[in-house]
C-alpha cells in the first residue's frame, strides 16, 4: 500500500540528519497555530496532545476522513462519522484551513455514493452514510439501525461547508466543491420532510435517530436534526444567490416550516416528540443548538437546557459532551460552573502520553473525537470564537488559574491572527495579510488592524473582525424561530422562522513522517526523541519540568 511504501522509505532515511531536520521543521511550522495557557499547564499540554493526535491522523494530499480512533487504533474500524465535521473539523478550520478543505473534498468525491444511497431509500438528493470508508458507501453493520436512521449526518456536512465558506469567502470553491454538496443535501431533506396535513406549511422529520443514540427505534422531530436540517436548507438557498444559480423555492419553504419543539412551561427543548422528562440520554444533543449551530435564544432558556440535560446525560458517555456544556455556561456568564465542566471535559486524557479514551474507563483509545470537543471548549469557549457570515467574533476570557492565554495562527479570509488575553485586557494582532476592521461591543467605531500594529480591548468584550468597515449594530437575543400557535400539550411544535484559505506549509515535508506515524502508532511516537514537547509528570497542579517546549513559550506583547 502507499502507507507501507512511505514507511519503508522513511525507515531507509531515518539515519539521515536531513530527514530529522525536515521532520522537526515541518512540526515547527504546524505549531505556529495553537494555544498557550500560562498558569494551566494541564490544559495547555492536553491541547497540544489533542492537536498532535488529530494532525497525525490526516494529510492534506490524501483526501480521507477522520475516524474517532484516528490512525493509531482500529476503533470503529477506521470509519468516518459525524465526529469528523462536528467535533474534529472546527479546530482544523481555524488553524489549518487546507486540512479542513481536504475533509470536505473527501465528502464531495463520494457524493455519487450518497446519492445512490438516497435513491435506494426512495429519497432525492444525497443521503450520506452514517459510517463511511474508502468507497463512500454505507458501511454501518446491517444489524445496527444507525446507517438507515441517523440522518443528521448530511446536514452536519452542509454545516461544515457553510463554516468553511464563511471563513474563506472562496466563491470558486463554493461553486465547484460546496454547491454540489449543498444542492444534493437540500434536496434530500425536502424529500425527507413531511408536511403536516392538519397545518399546511408545517413540516416534520420522522423516524430518525438523533445524536442521542439511546433511541434506536427512531423518533419524530428530533430538535437537533430538524434545526441542523433547517440550517442546511437555508444555506443552500443563500449559496444559490451568492453564485447566481437557480435555487429551489421548496428549500426555503421547508426550512421555514420545520418544527422546533419547545416546552413553554419548563422553558426548555425536549429532544424529540414524546420525549419523557427525566429520561436519560447518551451524549450532547439539544445542548448543541446554541453552539455550534448558532440558534439565537433567550439566555434563561438556554441555561434551562444546559441545567436539565447535564443531569440526565450518561456519566459514562463519550468524552466530548462536557466541553459543549462548558461553552454553554460561558455564554450564559457562569464562569465558575464552566471551569468545572472544562476540567471534566479532558478528564479522559491518560498519562504518560496524554492519549484520549472514549469514556472515563474504557472505549476507543486515541479517541480524537474527544480531543476535538475539548479543543472546541478552549477555542470557542474561553476565546469565544464564533463564525458568522460577514465577521469572525471573539470574546476572550481567562479560565480559572490562568494568568494569560494566547491563541495563535487563526486563519480568516486569507489572513493570520494572534489573540492574547491577559488580566488587564485583550490584544489582537494581524500576523499576515491585508487590513481587517475590528469593532468592540458598545457602539464604538471600527479600528483598522494592519500587520505591525495591534488593537486592545477590555477583558470579556465581544470583538467583531471583518474585511469590511461597518458601523456596529447591537445584537438582540431571539428565540430560535417563531412560535406558531400554541397547543394544549407541554411540548409545543413551532415553525422555525474573496480570498481562499491559506495552505498549510510544511505538510509535504511532513508526508513521510506522518505516514510513519500512522503505521507505527501514536504510542511509538510518544517515546520518540523527536517529540516537540515533553509529557508532564502530572496533568494537575503547577507546571511540570519540561512540560512546555520553546515553541509555546513566547512572552505576550504589551497590552
């Protein structure tokens, strides 16, 4: 195989000093992106390890998906799930956009197989497999219902497509790669949705398995599935306008009419129709509505969702759930609760090499889905990153115990950004690229951000970054769609109302080493003298000797 051939060549060159230099230089280039958390070596080391294991599982020049166990284990047989787009992809999109693009290329190249699956199930468009491998055919075991019923995966792919376009504004890419995906996925959900005969204009999605996979028989109107499908339909319509292509009126009609369940009495979302309050769930589901999906919701209602579902989530469930809870509490302003949830979000990192396990006791080893969820808690939680259509939002905050924090190598609209958060304020710098405009909340005028200068803001302020100078507008918190007429039942059914990404330099040189890493496994690399950081003696308490390598030991600039 190609991997074996690369491994043989790597081993034949392993005694050559130049080969080691290529390896170290390639990783040094990759570590331009990352986080530094001074005062919290446990978080910083876990973030570095998480990034390392994800990067060791893919290559820019080999367009394949990511598996929950990466390349260092055979967990889940190496298949790709929603884990790729919703858990591991977001950090890659910010730090390594060309790698993020390669993951979407993997889906786009297998679009014919997804369309064949939809046709076989009597649907239109593209029904992506729950478990995908080389061919793009459904490889979920036939005895398991997930391959037929866990249908949010197609909308998850559309969501990742939207996020990539918002971060790059690459209309050529949108037309050639993104549009075929979006069009086929939108057609699928139109064919899947059923119009309510009692209420024309309302649409339901029936007989699906939501992210909470304890419901193997299938449910109706999964709030996650309906909302992410609505987002997919709306972005397909928006992309058609951007590209000047004919969209379909049914996309917008179905998107506007999809019901989003909400209990007006308890002020929270039931997971699906006929969900029983108190029923235990497997993992993050409803709590994904506000982040990452971006539902605009009353702050108290958002908190009610998080409080309730934290109490009924399986404590032995997958690792990535608690990072999403941390983000939710940060959004709600409860930093004390968020701090405890952050610690819980990386409790599955195991010494000495900080390898992830799926649950606290067992499950998949090298569980990079958990690594992706934890990285999101750091980047999108404590740095407050949010991706919008016309701007990138930041709201940096220091986590408990940290004295300063640094987010490096953020790629936005072909530029590279550096964010430093300290106790006395936040500093934003442009490392590479053309001028951007930065606005802080509170109605102040935009500030120009050029290479060589920096802008500063008070701690905790929302910062908007754009390539267009625009006067700020105050945001308002709205419900996730219009309510529609009330019904006597507690669960109310309401209708829901330029430049390409930078390439990752150094990956060509990294190719042989990455192939060797894939073949030898992460544990073997953990013992190698070529590691760029030394594992800590403990992942709690104060700094460990040698815990932070020189690449992450820069001193933040003055604020």
